[in-house]
């Protein structure tokens, strides 16, 4: 039986990053950029004003100045400051040649000069201002050719803004994995149906689809497969058309646990079955090579909801990250202090629902009481899983343990 | 001029939570539940087996036992254990009356008994097992009527799973705010167009739409409004049909800054114009009462991209949270230690792009160098904004400052 770290490594050996595609900017939110993007121009692309006001030469600011032009944003100045004069300018507009500062409009007053033209009065103190006050020079933030967003970056709102600034309406990124979700088991009924004797509702499909959406994948819900070979096989074959097929249930030791054998019949090569983990020991993982460079990863998650939740985070999530091109695909554990004593009776390493809180003196974690892998309500109070190694042990409050945030 | 805290309070006075609606489960991911949901049945709904194996009475486990029935998941037992016997049972299946433990199949062996029936051999140690080993009793995790998910909870994958378990295909939640995004300014060209002299690309629309998606809102991009009254007014009137209208640009002191006057002409009541903040001082906020219980909040964000980004997080985001029913709508600042010395020359409280990292001994923060509010590239290295109060000051490395994560 594999340890979790071995099982994750086995999953990641089979998963590979998708080929980069052109994806429209907003659709790429949350995806990973596949190529370095460099500035296609200086930013700002011209010397520009940071305020609404009057562009001047500093030495001229000892008297009122004639206003020889007005430049709005989107316009370009036609005059230059080669003699004592002011050019009215709006925030973001290109500066006239010769400008040394922009005097904010609220510091000035305008009047009609003797010759009938508009003049602006400027406070005398401006003459001693630093050169380039309220001016942003061309290329001050980015120069043509500078790296703006590096390959491997997650595309957040600010990256998308920066890429739009570079003129990219589409970016080269790795697409969302399409992930089929298939719950199996004769005991399952759809959510909207009242369970009969011995039946339970199919809550895993909704939960797994939501986990996939949070992971930026595209869920393809396939409903419930009955514990009947022909029906299960037909559903499996549909699921195998996606990048990943996630099944829940049907992987234990029961006589009705048909999933491994039907996957084998469908040509899926088993990589491992069972891992030394609680919850989730019966987890199954395999691969179908559909054609060169096109494979489907298949995860058979145990059917109990907490097992499904935990195994998704432990095993499926790293595979999705790898496909999407995230540089470190493994889940990262943080070390956190236990808020209360905790006793384990672990025949297997246990990933227990827990609440992780970021405090100013470091993270703290509270293990959430649970009655086992069917206790989904315990996870409602949780935002993470705390790892307790194998063995009977009592941890004092303040003990430092590993936690993986969901 | 309002301080940031006053301005946020003014925004939140005008924003109110939407009426609850029935929303299908997966569409509600990220939204906030509007009513307490209680269990509609015990969970598990029957005494169930945690393993594949044989249900037995402990005292009977001193010899091989006749297997009198097999119960798969989804089936119900028809026999009870009222004499020495075993009933084969699958994980998750309902236990027969009288069962005291389930012996995992891998600890047993089956053979044909003298009378021709199937018998199972069980290790003698089982007789000393604790009552209910490998059994989860009815209601062990949740009892009928127990609170499963409380009103006000964010709907994450595990909440959706727990609600599905309760039979809710639709949940009562507050819907996503529809938010129109309108960039203004003659200097703007669409992303795919090469800027001419004095022009820049409209990167704010993409960035703000992405920020809205991250905030679980529904963006309605309205393109670019020219600095021309009739055209701007037509675009504003379309935007005012949404729950929120976010404009960028056109709120400074320039002659072409038509946004406040055109909003007033459209009937939008100004709540404030300008806040004591850098970047973002020209921010404008107002309200249109369309009909009883239906209003549009209007934010005029400054056009420089970092101003837009920061003002969205400072002012728009709390309003969205309030509409969606999040109990604490205000952004929460964390205290973090500066990784390097930092000098401010602040005429206004400054929210500087920063990188916040969660370390095992507490959060640390690094201010990202920037050349001002047009420097979107600085935000690509950032994941937060660090607050530096007004005044010229040098902070030593290790100084504790406030940071708001994006």
C-alpha cells in the first residue's frame, strides 16, 4: 500500500501540462500564463501629466503666463514651451516639449490678459519646485521589451490588466481541464429525491463539481451509475472522453465494487489501488492512453463524502495543477500550532478536517471533531485538513503540526 | 475630504443586502446562505457498516458462522441476528437488527459448511472487540433538526455537499450583484487596437471585470465612453440598469471630467467626491433610487489603473459583500512585519502595492516599488496593499504595519 507522498508522486508522473492555447483575456482568469509577455511599448508611452493643471517651465513661474493651448487626454500638444507660457493639460495627457512641471489647476487662477488672451496666475513657490513635479516621463514604469508577466504566473485581475495594457486580447495559457464526475452505487438517489430505506442522496457530485470549479477546472457531471456492469461501463466510456474522470464509490472490497474491473475492461491501466491514508484508503488511480499526447487520468475516490473531499484535495488537485502548468503542483502544508490538546488513535496517517487561522504571531489550527468519513457536517466548520501521523499519540496545545488549506 | 474609513462607512450606509432567492446548488458556489438549513433526517439515516465484511454479534465469534444473508449498499437486510450467524454486508449498507460489529472481509475466510451452506471463519480476537466496531449508528454525525449550515455562511464545496445531503437542489441565497463597467476617456482605445499619439489601451475594463468575477459578482462590460456629453449619458443610462455602475476616469478636475455632472443629470445623488487616499483621491460615489427597494450604487473610480484597482478593493468590494449578505462587509487588515526598511513621503494615507506572505512566525510584508498610480506592472508582483499613514516617515525592517490582502 502506497504512502500518500508516493501516491501523489505516481499521479504527477502520469499528469502532464497541456499544450498552450490562445485564450481570451477574461476567460483566462485563474489560469497560468504559458509564455513571457514583454512590453510592446514604453509605459507611459509618452511624457504625461499626473494632474489637471498647467504645464510650465519652472523659471517662467514668476508672473502670470499666457495660456497658449489646451490639451485634453487623448489629444496631443501642437505647441511647445520655448518661451514664458503655460499649456493647460488634463490628467494623463501628453506633455508639450519643454515642460518641466505641471501646476495643479487648484493652485492657479485664470484671467483675461491685457491683449485679450487667457492668462494664468501661478504661485511664486512653483519656481523652486523640483524638475518633473507632477510629470511621469515616458517609460518610467515600463520600457519597451521589459518583462511584464512571466510564464508560469497565475492570471489574476492585475496580470490581466497588465496584459491588456500590452495589447493582448488573447493570451497564451494552458486550458482548463475537463473533468467528468461519476458517482456510483445503487444506494444513491438524486438530491431532489427522497431516499428510501438504505438509500442516501448523491451529495458527492455537487461537492466534487464545486471543488473542480474552485480549482479552475470544467466539471462534466455524469449523474449516478448503478452497480450494474453494462450501465457502469457505458457511463465510464462517456467519462473517459474528458481529460480526467473522477468516480466516487465502488472501489472498496465489496462484491458490488465493480469500478476497478470495469475500468480495466475499458482499457484503463491501474497505477495504484489503496493508499495509507485516513480517510480514503480505497483510492484507485489509473490512466487511459487514448491516442499519442492524449490521455485520461482516472481517479476512483471512496464514496464517503469526507473521503471524496480529502482525496480530491490530496490527489486530484495536484494533477489539475500540473495539467494547467502550475510550477509546484504539490499541495503545500503549513506548520501551525494546535489550539487544544488532541489525541489520535491512528492506524493510518490521518487528514482530519480542521480550522486554520492566520494570526499575527503565526498560524493556529483547531481539529474539528468528526465521527468519520461520512461526517460531511464536520467539514462545514473546517477550511483545511490537519495531518496526524500514524500511531496513538496525545498532542499538547501548542504542538506544531502540518496543515493543508483547502 | 473624507477619510477612507468615513467613505467606506458612507458606502455601506447606502448598500443593503439583496432579497434572498432560490438558486440552484452549483450556481450558489461562493454566495452566502440566507437561511439556516437543518437536517431533514438523521445522518446516517440508518445504522450502517463502515467496511465490507460480516455483521455479527460479538459473543458468537468463537466459531465459524453460517452466512444467512448478503446486503449490498442500497439494499436492506431482511434477516436479523437473533442467533449465532453472520450477515455479509457492504460498506454503507444498513445493518441487520442485532449486529454488534462488522468484521472486515479481509480478516475472514469462507467455506462450504457441512449442511452445504456458506460459512465464514472469524478470528477469535473479534469476540473481545468493542461494541459497534466498524459500525456508524443512525444519527451519529447529524440528528434530524440539527443545524447543518447556518445563515450567513459562505457556500464552499463542503457546504454545497452538506446541503445536497439535506435534499436541497436549490438553496436560499442572495444573488450575485450585476455590475456595469464603463471606462471613460477620449484617450482610450480598445485593447486590440494600436494606440495612436496620446492614446492608451483600455486595460481597466478587463481588470475590473476580473476583480468582479473574483468577488462573485456578474460583470457587464460597457466598453469605452467618449468625453462627449450625449454619448457618455447614453452609456451611463445603460449602466444604471445594473445593481452597481463602476466607471473609471473622468472624475478629476479636468475640463473633460464630465462624469460627475452627467451622473447628476441622470438623477444620481452624490454621496461623496474625493477621499483622503493615495492612489485614488478623486473617487466619486453616489446613488440612484430607481424604485422602492431598487437602487444603483455608482462608483466613479480614477482612471489610472492602480487607482482603479485599489479603489475597487477599498470601496466597491465592501458594497458587494454587503449586497451579497456577508456579515462583515469591511475589508479586514492584518498586521504584518516589514521585510525591509521603507520611507514614506505621504501627503495622504497611502495604500501601496505589497507582497504579503504567511510565515510560521507570523505574516511578513514587502512594499513593491512603484512610480505611481499608472504603474500596473508593480501590482503584478503584489497580492495586497500596505497602508502607510500620512506623513514623512522611515519604517525600520520589522516594523508592524497594516496590510489588506487582495
